[in-house]
C-alpha cells in the first residue's frame, strides 16, 4: 500500500497496543515511523530495475524476519521510555504487530509480498485491494490525527481506535468478498463467449472496490510453455452492474516476437514474478516486457526494456524501466461511471473492444520465437 496508509496503520496499531503505557502521541509517532520502515528496502539497489522490482517486499516484509528483528527495535524503546517499565511484552508486541500488519496489508494488493522468506520466495498477493484506497485509509487518518494532538490515552480515544481498526479490517474483508463475486462474473462472461482462460487475475480499478479489472491470458502460443497464451483480455466489471455491463478488450501479448526467453533473464524474471501476467511489445528497436497486473492499458507501472533489435532478432541489454502516463483522456469519467455500475467502453481501448456477440479470440499472427 502507499506510504501514508502504512504510516497511519502503524500509528493506529501503536496506539491500540501501547497507548496506555507510553501515551497516545508517543505510540502514534513510533507506530507511524515503524509502519513505514519495511518499505525502506526501496533504497537498496539489487543491480538493475528488474531486480529491484522483483526483490521489493522481500526480507523486510517477511513475518519471520520481522519477528527476528523485533528485539532490535523494541528493546531500545523499552529502555528509552519510563512509561512501559515492567511491560516489556507490550512494547515488543507493538513493534512486531506494526511490522506484521504492514506486510499483511501489502499482501492484500496484487504486487506480491514474500511473507515467509526465506522459507519460500513465493510472492503472496491476494489482489483484492488497490494500492491506494481512501475508504480504507480515512478511519486510520482520523485516529492518528487525534492521537497526535493528545498526550494521554483516554477511554474515548481507545474506543475510537478499536473502531477504526475494526472498520478498516471489515473493509479488507469486503474487498475479498467483492473479488469473489467479480471472479465468478468474469468466468461466466468468458464462458458465455466460448473463451477459455489459461490464467485469470481479478483486481480493483483505482481507489475503489466497486469497479474491477480482470486480466485473462487466452489462446495457445508456440514454443516455451511459459509463453503460452498469445492474447490477453482486459475485462472491466462493475460490481453494481450485470453481465451486460462487462466490457471485454482483446490485446496481442507479443509472445510470437522473435526473441528467446532463455537468453533474456530479465524477461523471465518479470514473467515469473507476475505469475505469467506479462506482455511483450516491440517499441522502436526495444523489446519491452510489462507486468499486466499493475497499471492500465497501455501504461503499466512496471514496464521494462530488456532487449534490442539487431536486424534478425532481439538481443539482451541492461534492463531499464520506462515510465508512461497511467491515466488517459476520458479515464476519470469512465472510472466514475464504472463505480456507479454503468461504464461506457473505455475510450483508450475502443479499438480493442470485443462486442458481446463476439465468441472466441483469434490467434495473433506472429513469427516463431528465435530459440
């Protein structure tokens, strides 16, 4: 999640656990600082942009490493304040719970969080929350501001702190319910069109849990099994609408471009980390690979140049990240209409729109992979 959300979540958890021992203001400040600490791993470089993208939310987000690191933070805090004297467990619990809630909240997004590193490198990602969601954050902001302007922990503040955490947690639960509803609807829409998806991911559109995006990898490609699926579909699904309100757009996934994955470790890393939800594209002389799960067509948050055309096929280059605008003309009105349950066809994807009468997805014409 975004840094503000993690800071106010940490502050609220800090107040809930240790506010009565060290005071609401101190607990909020310490919680906010510790709540953002795991994301300091962005300051560590792993050699290139693709490695940085894959390694983010790694060791600092592991529940195991956080438990091992808790004494390094908790013991100095325990000794620093007179308030918690004799209550070491309270301080240790505050530190660990602030760290752990950060990691668990991140795992609700689609990015992928290595909660059990080093036991497994698997990036857990539920995908039911967008990285910024004001409805989740607002109750925590209010409690944090209240805590910062008072030194003592009153019963009233304690009740509101518990209520804020309960409301935000219930909202997380609702996001999971919404995702389940939308997944069933996406599968129903695809089945009605006679389309079989190799992979299907469901995640909210920006800032809400009322309008969702499905990504379906479809079509059988040639060559390496990791490149199977020569098309991807974007499905835009309002939770307040019916199946007729679902728009489907078909895009070429670029798997038939003349490149060999065996010689492109950066491309393989993106493909693996994204769970197969990646797109390849020739842009000028560059071969681009993008994580389809984050962003919206055609501007994806993690889009990398990984190879250069040499006249016959693509050869590897030092990866570089390429940024592009996330929002296109008409997107705001389209997003608001989708939240209300009746979205028009997205202007930026009109050319790729599949009408409701369309069945199946044509295979893209492409060259054979150069392996």
